[in-house]
């Protein structure tokens, strides 16, 4: 493998060396593929697999590295993805951006990346600018391999961001609003059909609709913004919004109907309730993500008894008295 590629993703190249490497990759398909594959591998290593997949993932990694030396890249690369039990999709498309280099306009290729985290998993990834992102189950994060005038990423689902300080603004696009920061820590909850929320732990962020950038709202540390019927509501953070980052889920006096929504999101299951009266029961507890949805339901079941029926062939769960 080209040592320049490793240094590129480790942040050990100068600005001029990075530009030269990207320019070369644009006209060299083999080098471009090398860069894409290394970026995939680096991100896969930062995922947090379930215990039953961990050993298999390590063995698959060894096979993958040996395969690269034998130039059997394509076949064993997909073998690795399949048995690592995670989905990492590369958007095989490039576009042009312009930059100035020694007074001359030059072009570089930017490889678009897309990280999709399946149910029951979470991921930790380092962005090209040094920012750290933890991505929750059932979420997708899209980002370029090199930022230009702004550091913009796209999120569907939930993620926690530790933004590296820099002059360029860091923007998280959700499709509903943009969240803009310069150096801060915040959590974004943006699953489809769910209320958008942004919780700020450190620094400051400005939240605005893309079409009304000047009408944004600025959050202070320990504040949370929730979008409700098109309106922005700001309130103090009343619970730890990033406990999921440590592989835990916590509920504090939450009704079962709200808990079930989260479980459906995090574990990609469909839960049906025959007796709607049990939906109003409140629960407080903390669960490990790796325990799985059935174990979580069994623990809840001990507080307010109900019966559980699982249909594995359809990924459905039925609750009833």
C-alpha cells in the first residue's frame, strides 16, 4: 500500500503534499481505489460490533489484509464487509472543487463517503479535519474525504460530535435544519418521522433552516432545542443525551409507548401492542445496547407484567396481557 495514503489519513502530510496526492489520484484510478479502500478499512475498525461478531471481525480483517497483498481486493473486501456484520457504503462518485496553489487554479478530486450503521451497532469515526463523531444505530453519516471552504456533513439518525477547532465553519445538515459550530460538543437526534432535537454540552451552536440562515437560534451549554410542529423550543438538558455513546440506553420515568419507539429505531424491529393500556406504564432503567431488544423488553416486563411474542421471520414483536 502507498505509504502516502497512510500518512494522508493519519494527518501527517503537509497541505502541499495532500493537494499533490489528490491531484495524482484524480488521474490514477488505481491510486483512487487504494485511497477509497483504506478509508473504508479505517472506518470499519472504529465500529463497535456486538460481542458475537467481534472475533469474527478480527479474523476477517486478517484475511482482508492478506488478500490485499495477493491483489484479490474486490472479492475479499466484500467478504469482510459481510462477515463483520456492518454496512459501510462508499458513494462511488466524485466531483470537482477549485483551490488556489502557488497563484494557479488547480482541481482536486474529493471522494464522497457514506457510513451507515445497522441496528444494534454504533460507530466512532475521525473526520478529515480531526473532528470526532459517534454514530448511533440505524443512522447514516455522509462526508467528503477533504473539506473545502466549509466543513459540511449530512446526518440521518443520531450522532454526537466533538468538533475540532478551526477557522472553517462546521455544519451538520439534517434536511430540516443546519447546525453550525466552530469548536464544540453536541448531539443531534434526527431520525425520520421523529422530532428533531439538538443538545449542546460545550461551546455554542447556531441552528437555522437552510432557507432562513439569518433567523437562527443560538444554543448555550446544557441547553436543548426541539422542533415541534415547525417551532423551535429551547429547554435545559434534563438527562444525559449521549449515554448511548457508551453503549447504554437509559429511560427516566418514560412511558412505554415512547420507549418502544426508541427500541424500534435502535434495533430495526416492529413492535405491535394488542392492549393499548400498557402503553401508559412508566419505566426507569438503564440497559446495555448489546443485550438486544428482547432482553430489554424482558427486564421491563418484570415491572409491569405483559407477554411477549417474537416473530423472527418477519422481525416483529407483539406485546399483550
